[in-house]
């Protein structure tokens, strides 16, 4: 999408200035894109920090607690089985 360079003048300074202006425009565009990416990166890191803090604060069920619950339910069922057998027989 670049335009053809103008014909060189006697000293060639016009074409150098035009090339320098094009380069400056490309550098400005690249810096703007990089700045936008940096802002997005910072926003995502902040969001990740919030989500991580939320996950760390959420209580979790440990395997020990799960097995304790299973054993308690099994004990209750085994204790109620004879009682239910008497009621329904």
C-alpha cells in the first residue's frame, strides 16, 4: 500500500525526507499498537489477580472430608437398615 517514490531531485534530500516521514509514521503506528497491547495485558493481569483471589477464598472439599461424609452416610444407612426391616416386615 505504499506509493511510488517521487523522482529524485538534485540533492536527493526530498526523497530522504519523504522516506523519513514514512518511517516515522510506521514507528508511531507500531508504538500505538504496542501501547494498546500493553493496556490490554495489564487489564487481563488485574482480572486474573481478582479471579485467583476469589478461587483462593472459596472453600473446597478435601478428599478427607469427602470420605468422612461417605463413611457417615454409610454408617447411617447401616444403622437404619434393621429398623426399616422391622417396620416393613
